[in-house]
């Protein structure tokens, strides 16, 4: 009789424990799934930001290339700085003698 009473006590303890374990498992799975969905949204937002940054980088590279184009530099030099291309008659070529001092209009350079 004592043995039956002990067995019935174990059954009374095991049933609620199994129910609690089942509920804990279900809520754990739901919690993991919600975290997974949240991570997917975060990854999607980060991918969108990455694509936007890549698009912006391409636009900046194109703008840089247009700013550094030879035609733009020449146009800016002529229009804003007043520089002009020299005529062939105005170009003076200077020959280098070699290492050592050189005379320039009566003075050493």
C-alpha cells in the first residue's frame, strides 16, 4: 500500500511537470521564431542601406570623374583663372648644362 501511495505521488508530480515542460517548449519555439523574424527585418533594412550606399558611391565616382575631366579643367583654367595656351612663338626652351651653378643674367643660380 505504501508502494501504491508513493507511485501515485510520482504520477501527480510528473503530469504537471510534463505539462509545464510542454508549455515552456511551445513558448520557447514561439520566442525563437519571433526573434528570427526580427533578425530578418534587420538584415533586410541593412541590405537596403548597403544598396543605397553603393548607389551613392557610384554617383560620387561619376561626379569625381566629371570634375577631373580634362575639358572641365581647361575650361576652368581659361574662364576663371585667365590662363591661355602659349603660341609656338612665345615658348622658350631652356637647355640644362649639367650639374653645377649656372649663370642667369649675371648671377649664379
